[in-house]
C-alpha cells in the first residue's frame, strides 16, 4: 500500500476531517482517531482506523496527545480556528518557528475549516449549505424556478473539504521528501468548493451555453431536455445525457422506435435539429416526459443498454452496490493503484462504526507506556472520570 508506515493522528470530527483520514487509511496509513470520553459512536468513515479516548481538558490527556502528535507524520485538525491553539496543540508547538527544529518539525499539520481565515465570516458557525452559498456555486445549481437546490453535503464537506485536505496532505508529503520539513495545510470549504467547481464557475461568468445564462436555462443545469432525469411509469427514473449531436441522434432514433412499437404516436416528434433549436426544447421535454412515463424504468434501461445514447437508469444505493465488485453498500477505495493497491475490500468495508476508545491501551503501549504508567494516567484523568473507576486489566481503554 502506498502510505504504509505513515502515522496519522485524526481528531474526531464530522465529515471532511474523517474523510481525509479515511483516504489515507485506505492506502495503508496508520490512522489513530482521538475521541472524547463518552463521545457518541456515529462516524461511519472509520475503516482501517483505530480509536483512543483522551480527555483533552486534563493535563494528563493533553500530555498523551502531545506525545502522539510528536511521533506522527500527519495531524488532521477538524475544529474551528483557534480551538487547537487554546488547548496548547497549535502548529507552533510542534514546528517551533521558521528555520528551527521543533518537537516534530516533519509534521504535516492539516486543518479543515468552514470559512476563509481572512474573510468576513471566519468566526461564524456553518454547514455545507452555508459554504455552498458563499462559494457562488449554490446560485447556479439546478432547482425550481424559485430557488436552487443542493446536492446533499457532497460538494463542500467531501469534495471541497475532505478530498482537498487529503490532496494537500499528499502534496506536503511530497515536498517533505525534498526539504525534510513539514508544514501547515490550510483547507476551508468555501474556497475548496470554489476550486473543485472551477469549470461551472468560469462558464457562469461567460456567455457559454453550458452555464452562462440564467439558472435553469443552460445545457448542464436542467435547462436542456436532453440532459435531465425523467420519471418512468413505476415511479423510478432514467438519466439522459446526450449532449453531443451523434449521441442525441442515437437516443432519439431508439426512443422514437420504442414509442412506435408500443403504439404511441405523438403529434410532434423531434428531429436532430431539435437539440440546438431552443424553441423546440419545451416540446422536446414534454415528448420525453410522456414517453418515459409510458413504461417502467427497467424497460428503458434494457432498451438503451449497450448503446451510445448516453442513457442510464437511476439506481438506488442498494442497486448500485450490486454493480460494485465488493457487493457492498460501503464504497470501495478509489483510485486503484496497480503496484500499491489500497486496503483489501474486506478490510475497507469492515465495521460501519468504530467504538470510541477501542484501541486506547494498544496505542499507549505502542508508544512505550507501561501498564503502570497507563494506570497512573487513568488516575490522573487522562481518559475521563469514568475510566478512573475501572480496573485497568478489564477497562475498555
């Protein structure tokens, strides 16, 4: 695996931080997640990771955290700006200033925030929909005539946040091979969303027919009837994406023949020119809506399968899992590397959640602490008040 031997400390968080850690773990990195005592067990982005519980409000817990970070290659900070500094775990503690060798000058210190650090919203709380709103992307997304809609929490949390964070970490690791030094990787989800959305944003500020007009009138935002989703007679959906003329002709020919074979004779039928004749678009949309609604989804999926019509059924997560070689609803690691492949599918899909603190004692012994020292840390409150009342040999450390 490409990242075997890489030690990562990930502070438990939501969405982007855990996803960045998951990408690294899938490719062989040893990822230790630091959980709070009595924290909820809800993170599903945990395959290949281990968990240690630390009470970072106690001096003993902070001391263990510093010890873990001092031997790590990567730290993933998911908190709002300033939180790590208040705990005494900011990057300056480990890098110790420019041009000197600190506690861990090789550390890649990766931070995922919501808003740009130098912007007007830097101190605000926020979520995906807020980051999308400030990025400019939400305003050009499809939706109703009244307002745009949003694609779950995919763009900001995972593409602009977690994936950008993992990319920054990998870039910093490559640079470290040259300089021998770590650095801070700063990711904010507003800027990250803008970057992964470079293509639509650049088109939106031009006269391009892709996204240059009012929202909902362009080729890629639901304006074009030949790039949209249609409801079938069973309530399921088909996706149509025949943008190029040759694909559009193939699609229309197959679709027309199917309607004819099923005894449907619409009063209007499209021609190849209907793709570029915008005055035909309302009639074309009605033609496709009525046609798709005449048969169930699987009829259309079978009809278009193997063709160059750029038409595919909209699958449920369970149906899509059946197409994956793992046959699991848990997506397989990607991309695949030929010489250093990611974790085996059985490991990558194992365990939907990771019990907080499951590997605490194991990790502490790995960094050289004896059972006696661990017992002392328990007494000092390093793992929370509950741990004080447990016997070290049987506690869920």
